C-alpha cells in the first residue's frame, strides 16, 4: 500500500510541476496591413516582438491560395505565414507586417495577432 501511495504522490508532483511550467498569455496586440486599396494609402504596421511570442496570421482578404502574411524582422530576415498559421518569434526584434499576393496589383489586407507569453 505504501508503494502505491508513493507512486500516486510522485505522479501528482510531476503533474503539478508540469502545469506550473506552462506559459500563460499576458497580453496580445494586432498588426494590420493593406496594399492597393482604392482611395487608401498602403499601410504596413510594425512593432517590437520578443523571442518566444506567438504570432498568428488571423486574416487575409481576399482568401485565395498564395495570399499570406509576410513578417519582416528588422535584423533577422522574413517569414511567410499562411492564414491561420501560428509561429513563434525566433528573436527579439522589430517586426513589420505586409501582405503577400501572387498578383502584385491586387487589393489585399492582412492581420497578425501577437501574443506575449509569460
């Protein structure tokens, strides 16, 4: 009986330890971008991002194959992110959002939500 109790306590301790290590969302913000919109100047939002933040392409209009969010790091390259795809920031840097389309003159808009984890 004491072995069973020890096993239960060990498992409970591991579960509690694992749960305490799970990152929690502290805040989130959205970057918006659009190009070629009639009567509007093009826009490309930019903000600092920290390594480990989650970034998800939450909207692309029009929703067509090949239309996606393009995140450009100021010092660390760029990443194409498909609609509803989630990635993790690979470094702490300034990131800007533009929309990528196979048809360069097509009106397009996109959004990325960045979630800060603790």
